[in-house]
C-alpha cells in the first residue's frame, strides 16, 4: 500500500468502532493505508484493526455532568484536539472519517481546522450530538438510514445514504439461509444487550422464560449476554428451571450464533440492528429508553416498518408480555420465517463498499491532502 493514509476516528463503544472496522477492511482491500485515532477505550479494540497504526488522544464527555465535570471534559477535548492536530500534520492524510461520539471529536475538530477532506458517518436514525456539531464543518455526511433526523439546511446536500457497515464475519452470515424451528425441536434464542450489556434483559428474559410450560422450556437453547454482576443470579434461575443456557458478559462469536438462531432479543443500537438485518434473523427489539434523543427507538422503527422486527418499549417489556410473545412465536414457524426474510431485505450488504466509494470521491487514491503553498498540511 502507498500514498497518503485515510484516518478513521472512532472510539468508546462497539457501535462506533465496528463500522470503522468494516470500512478499514474495505479500504485496505482497495489498497489504502489506514490510521485509527481513538481514545483510551477505543484502543482496547486494537485486535479488530490488524496492521493498522493506532493513536490514542485525550477526549472527554461533557454530557450529563456537573459544571466542574463539563469544564474538565472540555479541557480534555482541547488537549486531545491539540494532540490530534500535530498528529494529522505529520500524517498528511488523504481524508479523515469520523464515526461520531466524543472520542472522535478531537480528531475531527483538528481535521476541519486543517482544512483536510472530512467525512462523517452517522450510524443512528437521529444525528448524534457530536456529528450535529461537526456537520456544518465537514465536506460530506454518510447516513445509515434514508431518513435521518437532525440534518437540515445546507447540510442536506452533503448526504449520501450508505447504510451501516458491518464486520466481514457478520456479512458472511447473510449467505446462511434461515431455518425455522421444527415442531417439538430445539428453539435457539439469542439475547444481546449491546457492548455494555443490559440489566433489563437479565431481569425480564429469565422471568418470562420460567413462565413457559415445562415442555417448551426444555426446547430452548439460550445464549444470553449479561452484565458481569448478573451472571451468577441469572445462571441459577435457568439451572433451576431446566433451561439450557450459555451466559457471558461479552458474546464473542456473534456471527456463528446469528447463523443458527431462530429468534433474537436485543437492544436497538445501530450496529445491532444493522447486523441482525444483514443476517436476516427475526428479532424482538427493546430500545434503551435513556438513549440520547431516544435514537434506539428510531433505529428499531425502521426494521419494524420493514417487517423484520417486533418493538417492545421498556415500559411494555414485562415478563408477562414477553412470555406471551414467545409462546406465540414458538408455535408459528411461518411468521418467524417471514420476519427473517423481511429483515434480510432491509439489510445493506453493500454498506462498507458504498462508504468507501464516498471516501474515494472525497480523496482519490492518487490524490493528496489539502496543502498550503509550502506543501504542508493546511494550518
């Protein structure tokens, strides 16, 4: 590989890191060098970016903190922006692509001030606060959904709808046909709570499953993500009720589990929705009620509208309601199959390629970063 690198900036959670990982893989296939700028948490995902230079800069999150906390966070962002500026001037990248969240803010602020070609990718159906701040400053915006709230005015002309890139291993699941459960056969259930887990799933799902008749409980083959502090309690419930369950704080082999699952129960983070849709698996979505701007509900509604998901808001996600839903679905393989097909139809297998095309238009492989008259990155 040769030429000016493409800098990706993402961090914090998997929801921001996973699409960056997918774009990195696609750009490398096209012969581009990749550099990742992230924060300390994002650096923990280094195994997902092989043969990639990774630089961590300071970042802070002022949202939801008191005056002193906000002041400290702004100081962290300022320090990170200064460090990112120096780094970008050395790298002289062809383009800088930000994936939202406060860990991406220092590098994106530095890139826009250096007048480098810049691109934002928004994973959610509502533009995040950091991307909302940066949108007027950047050259291009890529969205995961055709209708993304929070973008207006002149920024609308910058939009390309690409979808949300997913990891290659997830994309491969799309080639595995969905097989509906057989009468009296095993029913494979996958419960995912996002990168941080979800306590409500650890409370409601076990309480719902133990209400099922014994002959149904014995059919269940469950894999569930739980917060570490919930593992022992939830494991005891399943063991005492005769439900075969595999519990983990972080579910490693999501692609293999998606390939074999009959039904998912999950949060509605952007990456989760994109991955389940691409795989073509039916899902009960439980949006995180406290998510900023309620963006998870907006994400979920897109898949519900396509016919690939059931929406259960937290206020209605009770053991009784979930038990009733599961009791119905266990006896309705035809509906599960239809929902799987609809979810698959909503998937975007070309998302990484489409996003890479936007990068290529912004910074052709034989181009160079914006330079001043002395050949240095513009100050």
